[in-house]
C-alpha cells in the first residue's frame, strides 16, 4: 500500500504554497498528496509536474465534484467537464480521479445535503450514469474514477451506497472510512466483503459511537472526526483489511483532515501510526 496526505486542510495555500506543502509531506515519507482539481488548471500542470519530479512526489488523486441534479438533467455537460479533466490527466501522466457526488445544486450547508429529493429509480439511474462515465474515462483516457462517499449515500438504509457496490463494473470506491463509521457501518467489513471494489481509502478517525449520532445533523456528525488514533475506530482492522485485498500494493491510503489546527505535525503523527500498524 501507498500513503498520501490530502492537502484540503491547507485551503488556498495548496495553490500559493504548493512547494512547501509538498516538501513537508515528502519529508514525512508520504509518497503522494491528493489535491482538488480546481487548484491546478491545464496551464499550470507543467509547473506542477516539474515540482513533483524535483521533490520526488506524485499526485495520488485529483478531487472533483459532480452535482447529481446536473447529471440527471444535463449529462452531456457533466461528461464534457470530466473528459476535459481526464484529458489533462492523461497528458501529464496522472490516473486517479476522486469524485464526490453532491445531491444539491451547489456546495454549502452540509445539512442541506440529502438524497431525499431523488426517488430510488433516480438513484439507480445516477449509479448507472456514474458507472458509464467511469467506463468511458478508463477506456479513453486510462483514468480511473474512485467515488468518494460522504454520509448522504447511507440514507434509506444505504440504498445508494449499496448500489455503488453492487451494480457497477467500472466505477471503484475511494471510501471515506470516517463517514462510513458515523453512519453506523463497519469500514473493515465493507472492505472484506468488496475486496475488488475498494481501491483508494480516505482515512480518518472519529470519536463517537452509533448511539451518539441518532438524530444528529450532518454537521454535528462531522464534529466527531478526530486525528488518527485519537478516536474509537479500529484503524488497524481497516488497514489489515485493505492489505488483504488483491493488488493492495497499488492502493492508496490517504490521510484526510479537513478541520482543526492547520499543522504538519498532525500528518506526521498519522504517518507514524500507519507505519507502526504495518510493522506490527
């Protein structure tokens, strides 16, 4: 397995302080970093690649968004956007596109994010469209889409999430273990039951239990997230489950911190913890 750090904690500094962030992660022995596609337009890619080569790092994945309403009403536009991104990635030698599905018309209040507006038929259609897009990008650009879940995929007894697992052939999951756990599901068990589907992992810890979360809002659930080894998740079980999957040496484990102190030390502690688990 390979270790990367998600740079989202650093906000706009991802763009303005790229070399510093990259070098810090490299010095901690991370092999890659994940960044939002919005920070690096096509004209900046040559500079990014030069910097990666000089530091000795890679991009584990570029993060992008797809709005579900737009995918239903204007699939052509969504496909065009994704093909543009995939074309840039192919040109510069990147292969992992991490996709978040957004069930509203814009980013904003987490508590407004819900799948309730979509019937089960529409949700099934969305999954089919996502799988078709994954097939297209893989065959045409050699870019793999990894769907990055939040918590809304687990509404209606995880109907949408289960469809992602059971009714896709080209789409893979970049599973966020924190959101899985706060919804009362077992990340390690999901990996064990779907060894070929989970190819990329967003790793964080959470300090809660299922009873604490009953009736809580999305933003309240997100407050349960904490640094690695400071919560209640069985991190070792999750790592060992991924390690036992086929081609595990090619899979990425990405430390994701979104809130809290903007500190490199948090990522160093996380790496040390991962290294200790693997050596144990």
